[in-house]
């Protein structure tokens, strides 16, 4: 599953699923890679590490808030022009702020990044994507379920599935595939932060909350970022050239037990 001679963009690339996916693409000989993230220092440090480990890959940094289309275009467009083509787009950037239904500022923030930001990077990339390209959107199992204090997040992740299906049909004549992955309980800094906040609210030990959560998963472990990255890499590969408009859950069997 080599990506030799391919170019890619990974959003949310500095940490979590984005970083794991970027690393795996480099391991599989991606020719050029744009790391897009809002955290400038973190993505710069990550890029330095990748350059040392994978000198065969051209690494580019794009620091931007994908919710701001104009600001995104200012920094992304020159890189797209320089590379001339984008074969693979991984839309991994996202925020998971909890909200009460009336907290409109959080609603706009989450929808702005998770949905509008994904749209912005996709449209910009499609202009440089050749026939046979790949787009993979990172949704969530909360793209198929509701959750307390998550109206904004759940709405954004549900919407990504509709975007995935419809866009796949629009670009099918160009043999571009569009798919989504739906992780659950991924052991990332985002999950650790969420667990810590919830534990503080109810006055329990965060480690105990983590242990209790794992008991609900049939395979008895959280999904790792690397697990999701491997699924993304498969969908981005030539082996998946007849798979499109699909959504793939990766959760250790959790959703079959609820």
C-alpha cells in the first residue's frame, strides 16, 4: 500500500488521528504532504520530526483556522499552486466543545470548524485533485447518535455523513472517491480532556472513569489513533478504488453492544 508519487493534505495534523495518519502516509512513501493545523508551534514541531524520520517526503506546513475561508485561502492556495495536484485529502480537523442548546457561540464555533471548515478545505483541494483522487472525512459515532450537551458536535458529525454521500455522487464521474470514518473512544488528547472535565464535574477519579468506559467496549480497549489511520490509509489506497459514499465505524464493537 505505497503512496509513492502521491500528494496529500491532512487537516488537524498536529495531534491525534491527524498526526497518526500523516505519519503512516510518510511511512508508506507519500511524495509530498501538507500538514494543516491551527496550532502553529505544535504543527511546526511535528513537521520537524517527520522531516528527520522521512527525508523522502516533502513536508509543507499550513497554519490556519479552516473555519475562516478567506484566511485559509491566503496560506493554502500558494501551496496548492506550488504542488499543482492533491491526490488525497484527509479532513481530520475538528473541535468537540460541549454546549447547552442555547449556547449559540459554541454552536457557531463547532459547526464552523467541523462542517464549514471541512467544506472549505475540500472545495479548495478539489480544484487541484486529479481523476481517481481520494477524500476521507473523519466523523464520529456521534454522527449516528445523540449525546447530552453535544447538540453542536452531533449535528456537525451527522452533517458530515450527508456531505460525504452527496459529494461522492457529484465527483463520481471523475473517479474520485469520498468516504467517512466514524471512530469512538479514540485515545487522544481530546478524549483525555473530555474525561477529565466530566470526572471533575461529578467528583470522581478520571482513571476510574477511563476504566469504566473500557468495560463497555467488547474488545476492552480504546481505539488508537493508529487504528483509525490504518483504515484511512486503506480508503486512500488503490485497493479501495471501488468504495465510495460509505461510512465505516471503528469502535471495538461498542455500538453493537448499545
